[in-house]
C-alpha cells in the first residue's frame, strides 16, 4: 500500500512541478529578451551610457541632423548591440555621425540591422575637396575591444576610421557604398587606421570609391581575408608629417575592379618611415591603372616631380598576382635612390601595356623597368 501511495502522490505533484519549471523558464527567457537599455530615442542617449546593465540595444534610431551618435564615455565592459536601422538627418557639416570610445567594449551587429548614412544626399563628386560639407561616418578609439558584424551603407565620405586604438579586433564587416559609383561618391574610404597598435581587421567586404584600406601611422596592424570592389586599392599612406608605419601584414585579399591593386604612397618633401610591411597572397582583377605602385612623390591631385628620401625598409611582396587593363601599368616604383632597403618581391601581374617606370629599386629585385 505504501508503494501505491507514493506512486499516486507523484502523479499528483508532477503537473505542479512542470508548471513551476515552465514559469521559471518563462521568466528566464523574458529576462534575456528584455536585458539591456533599449535606445530608440536620441534624447535617451546619456541615460543609456549610464545604464547599470552596461548593455545598450540600438534599434530603429533616428539621429538628428548635425548631431553625433556619441558612444564615447562608455563604462568599461559595455556591450553595444545594433538590431534595427540607424538613420541620420541631413545637414552640411564636417563632423562624425557615430563615435565610439572605451575599454573592453563589445560592439555587435545583429542579423538584419543597418547603419544607413544616406550619403547620396551629400555626394557631389568632390568628396572632401570642396562642394558640400560632408560628415564622416564612424570613428572609433577602442582599447581591448571587438567590433563584429556591422553592416554599413552609403557613407557620405570616409567610412570607418580607427584612431588611437589598441588591441582592437574588427571582423565580419560589410561596407556597401556601391551607389556612390554612379551618384558622385568620392573619398568614401573604407577602413582607415592611424596612431594605433595591434589592430586586426578580418573578413570584410568593401564596395567604395577610394581606398579599401589605408594606414597612415601606427604599428602591428593586420588586414586580412577581405574583398575590395570598385575603389582605389589597398594602401600604406599617404605618408608624411613624420609619421611611421611599421609591422603591417596585409594578406589573403581580393581586389576587384579598382583603379589600383596595392600601393605605398609617400608625400614629396615630407618625412616619416615605412618599415616591415608584408603584402601576402593578394589577388587582383580588372585593375584600371596600376597593379602595384610604390611612389615617393605622391600628391592628392597626382604625382609631382622627383621622389624625395623616405625610408621604405623590409618590404615583402609575396604571391601578388592578377590582371591589369591594357591601358594600365603592371608595376610602378618611383622612390628616391637609397630609400628602398631589404625588399623581397614575388609577383605575377599581367595585362598592362603602358610602359613601366622604375626608379630607386634595389638591383637584385626581379622587376622589369622601363625608361625614366
């Protein structure tokens, strides 16, 4: 009888236990869903940054014209999560649409989100060289942080600027400025890195009308596993103003339909240094001007005169390959004699019929040079 009583009691209690478990589970799920500060009103921005959750969920937010989505002054270990569409009011100005600054920050772009700069409202074919005043899109100064999965569209001009950052990883980014090709987009640089150390940018796709990636100062930078479409190529520089770039690795990248493949550009009459830079496993296709160009007389409106001394040391070009348009040049090296030291070169670039011009190339390198 005692066995029967235990069995009967168990049957009576079990549904209540199951209900209790379901109730607790519902609370847990609800807690996960509602966790964080939901920022959908720009006026709540300062409250969001002080949230004890240290988790800001940004969804369907309109940033007023002439204002910055100022995500600086963040608490350490804050998570920024983009889950909807962020748009910006129109005003001619030279500010920045989004700024991020902090330590141990995690930035996440959830599936379906979009950061829409609406750049077509500013584009006039002049970029930062006149015409309408145009804002930059994103500037970050992050330490010990990660940025993952952002989808960025139609930057008015420079898109993703990384400055004064350290131990930063940016991954799985899409920069889509395809519309600028037919609508006057100019100076729509993809990634720009300056005054930073230990920055890695991986698994990115960039459609734009300027450099896909460029670094102008700093050290220990990696740009890898990228596809660059429609822009000006992958660049070191332009360099000058005493700045130094060192220990940079650019690898496993595809450069498609750009004006240039890879570049190192130093400005005439200025100082600085480029040290320990490696381009490895770079594939290029449908390049219109230059496959590889290294020039010591760079000027924004075009090269000018003889190159001036600017050290470019311990350069490695390895497995760089692809096709240049018939009207283009496969390789152009134009540096001051003595500036190039300890270069290693392995490339196979074909198609360009315009005479190659070389100056200051170490004699041991297998580069066929044309007349001066």
